[in-house]
């Protein structure tokens, strides 16, 4: 028979699994229980069984307040303290139990042989767990975090409700560079201990270091709900809130197509948080995206390359730099970026389509390139295209040449200039050309059809280079 009185001195070193020695359904307990106290005890038992320790503790507090002489209320509150790893807090309650009920035992008055064996088994397990706990702390102190984790894993298989051990294992995971596992343990600890501001603070800082500013803000708010004057949580909250606001504002500007303003916002993000590298990398990644979308290829290539030096497998930066290379007509480089991106994300349709486009444009560039003919960039506006055409049409008009050989060369040049203007000034034809298809080349049309551009010089003799389209206004005459 094991008496609680003889066990009290060992409680500070014994874990919650000793609860198996005490019988929540203690038979023969006789004490006056009023209705309210009985309800608190029953509700507490249910919450304890569900693992809701903080709520169970509140119910047993109420039971003790309702009947200060009820030893069962003290006893059950002690069991919750033990489950929460607060053995020191359990000792006064168990002492009170012995004081109120001197013959209270952890086992029935006439235990069976099996019950005695179970008690002895659990006591031996308690000694083993205490040894493992000491080894875990020793391993942690000498910075052998892998060993400490192994010891703690074994203990926590039994002591699943021990918040302090979960917090210790979380520290080991942090040291070993496994923040996800640390967060899992800290979240458990935040539920197992009342007002665990430290757990919420640590979870928030881990999310922040990982670059997840939104979850970081959410967790630090939980800390402040428990203690609005918590200095570290409040200081961290102000920083995260400021950063979060800047990032949200920048993303809204991107959605609105205000890329220049978004770049400015992300530059502010880097100034606001210069000490956490992930925010610098992510800001540069978004700046790279903005420059690419804003058709500023030189700036985009520079920004994207800075990101890729730090993260060679960054798919977003690879895609945006590839788009910038296309604008710069650097097709081989664009293809290389798309292929690298595809290696890391083979199911991305945008990458697949971009690669196909780059390959078509490379093939097209080896033939007739209307942009090069007019000497304009691929992102040139229609006004630029018309202006370039008029200048070249006047320069290469055959009337300007007397020598027959020079005139034939000028006729060919003029036809190419006119064709370039026809394609690039028409939105639909230009779109086809930008996708790698020459709308004036029958061979590039699917099925071999299309508007073949086999016009002679004679068909262009009435073409007015100063017209933006529509009927011809006058004809050139030849001697």
C-alpha cells in the first residue's frame, strides 16, 4: 500500500504519470459535497480527461473555494498541477489532503496483487524518467541538442502534458535550425500553461525570422491579450505591425499596377528591417517583379540577379528575369532561366508557356525581326513605331536613289520597313508576332495558311509614309 504522505517529499522530482497511482474514481470517499462544488468537480474531471488543463484547473479552484474542507477538491487540483509540470504547486494541496483525510491512500484499502505490481512498475518508471530528465538537461547545458532531443522525446511519450519539457525541446529545435518543430512544441506549451506569454512571444519571433510577418503579428497579439504591459511583446508588436503595414501597402500598389510606388515601399521595408535577411531578399524579389512588369528590363535583370545570387532556385526571380531578358531580346538567357525554373517547378504553366514563347522568339529572331527593322524596343509604343517608320521610309524611299543597284536595295529595304509598320501598328498582328509567329509569313502560320507578305515594290508606290493608316493620299512618280 502506497501512502501519499510518504510520497509528498518526492513530488518535486516526479512527473505527471504518477497520476496512475491515484484513482480519480476514488471509492469510499465520503464527504459532504454541495451541488455547486460537485458540478465543478465533475466538469473539472471531464476537462482534465480532454487535456484542457487550464480550464480544469479553474474548475478545481472554484471547488476548493466552494468547500475549503473538501479533500477531493484539493486532491484533484493537485493532479492538474502535476500534469502541468508544476509539482511544487501540487505539494501544498497534497499535504492538505493528508491533513484532512489522514487515511487517504493512493490505492484502495485492499489493493489487488495486480494493483500493487502496477504501483511498483510506475514508481520504477518514475525513477527512469527522472534519470532521463537529468540527462536531457545535462545534454542541453553542454550544447548537445540532438542528444537532449532524444531524451526529451522518450520522456514526452509518457509525460505528454509537461509544458516545461516541451519548452526545453523547443529551445533544442531552435538551436538545431528546426523552427517548425519548435513552433509545434511552443504552441502546445501555450495551451498547457496559464498565461504563457513567453511561449507566444517565442512563436512570434520565430515566425518573424522566417519572414511570415502576418503569423508573427497574430501570435504577438495573443501575448498582449494576456499581458498588455509585456515589454518585449509590445516592442516586438510595434516593429511587426509597422513592417506588416508597409508590405500590405506595397502589395496593394502592385495589384493596382503602380509599380514605381511599390518599389519605393519595398525599399522602405528593407530600411525598416535591415537585420533580418529574409525581408531584404523578399523585398528585392518583389522589386525585381515590379521592374519586370513595368517593362524596365535593365533594372529588373539587376534586381533579379541580386536575389538569385542568394537564392539560385528562386522560381519567381527566375521567371521575372526571363521576362526582362525577352524584352532585351536576350533569348538564350531567357530560355536558360525558364529551364532552370522548370527544374524546380515542372508543373508551373506560366513557366512552360514562357519557355515556349522564348524558344519561338529565338527562332523568329533568326529570320525577319520587325522591331530590329524599325530600330525600336519590343515594348515600344505605337507612336514610337510610327515615328521610326516615317523616318526610315523617307530615308529608304527608292525615289531617293538613281543607281539601279542602289534603287533595288532601297526597294527591298522599304518593303521590309512597310511590313514592319503594318505588323507592329496592328494590335492583333503585333500580338501574334510577340508570341513568336510572323503573321506575314505563310510558313509560320498553323496549317500553312495566313496572310503571306509577297508584295512587290509596285504595290507600295502609292504608300504614304506620313499616313497612320487608311486610304493612300498621294503617289510617288518615277521617271
